[in-house]
C-alpha cells in the first residue's frame, strides 16, 4: 500500500472453495481464509518497481491504468490489459468488485462510486464511512459498475500513513470472510455522502509550484501544507495559494456536465487564491507530478 502505485482489485464470487488459480492470502499478523472464491489483481507492477520503489502511480510517459478502462483499447500497452480484465469480470460474474488505492496526499479514507444504493453502501461500509458519488467519467474501473456487478473504489488514505494500511487490511479481511455480502434487511451504515464532486485541474501550459509564499515565475503556487485541508471545511477566508496575472484563466473545475466552474468556486484577491463559498476538498495532493498530470484536488460545495 504505497503511493498509489498498485491497483489491487479484489473480486468476490459466490460461496465456494478457494479459487484454484489463486493462493491463500496472508494478511498482516493473521492468516485469512476467504469465505468465497476471490480473484485479486495487481496491475501496475512495472510502475511500482521503479526506483525508488512504490513511489510511482504509473510509468513516466505512459497512461495510468485506472484511466484505461474504456475504448479504444488499442492505443497503447495499457489498454489491452484493462480490456482483458473486463473480459474476465464478465466471465466470472462476481458479486462485487473493490478497487483499492492509497490517496496521493495525506487524508482520511473514503469510497467512490458512480451509483448510490444499498449494495454500494454495504461494500463501502466494510472499509470507510465516507462515500463520493460521482458523475465524472475518466476511464476508471469503477465506471464499469453495473446493476449485476457493483464496483467501488476505496481510497484508504495517505501512502505513508499507518492508519491507511490498517484500513486496507481490516477492510479486506471483512470483505474476504463475509459469506453473505449483502444483508436481506437494509441497514443504515451512517455513511457521510458527497455528491457530484468536481476536479480542479490546470491547463498544460500553466506552471505549478508549492511554497509558503508566491514562487516567482510560477503561474500557480499552492501552499505547502494544502493537503491538510483534506475533508476539512474550507471557508472563503482560507488562503489556498497564490496566482500570477492571468493564471485564473488556466485553471478549470470540471464537473459531470464538462463545464468549467472554476471562477464560480474560487476567487483571486491581491494575487491570492481563495474559495468563494464553504467547500469540502479531498484527494488534495502535494505531489507536483500528480497535480500536473491528473488534478489538484476534488471539491464539493458545503452549503
């Protein structure tokens, strides 16, 4: 569980013997024998093996596997791998799929789905008590979710936080040993729900830095400790960073409607960047490479 490098997909089938093609998993400090057949996939092995180990979510110059679960699949080496995994999912017809990650910055755990119903609620509750329901489509395996095969993503927390390892281990153990995954009688799991998050991104020609003050020559300078705002209430007087003249036009807030809402969400005052209203920000990263190639953070309004 390091730096979002490995994609672990755990697939739960109908009650039966341990799958013959799999080996018994040893969860830390405890042997765990699944109650049903399980199939586990570690995909980004090459990225995880780059030096220093477990610090890359993708091989430089190649796509993130978790952006390749949609056609066309023949544009690079990553597409066919994802296509084959989806074909296996159809063949296996599992009860559920869990896509397990670390977050790219410090912060608490949460789940992500494209659909909210009792099944998704029950799966996510095995790992965490926060759930994002998104209409964004990025090519993640979570987006292959169907009524027959519920798929959820679990972000366990920061890669270097021991609590994230415990969340992953404990959640997987509950997932593995639970013979009846879905209760006959609906249960209220008291999960905090966040709907329709937006992605904060920058255009390719923009420049980015992190610092405790404005970095000269940079379009955007985000505060060094900005990831500490993960899942905290951010108010209009919260300083997020500094922007050079014209930089506000190089930033976008993308929602499911593919409209840029950035200037509806953020304002510039004396070259400083502030929210316009109360917000919850999450998946904030202090890794400039991830911020440039993927996004700065996700955000929901908190009226």
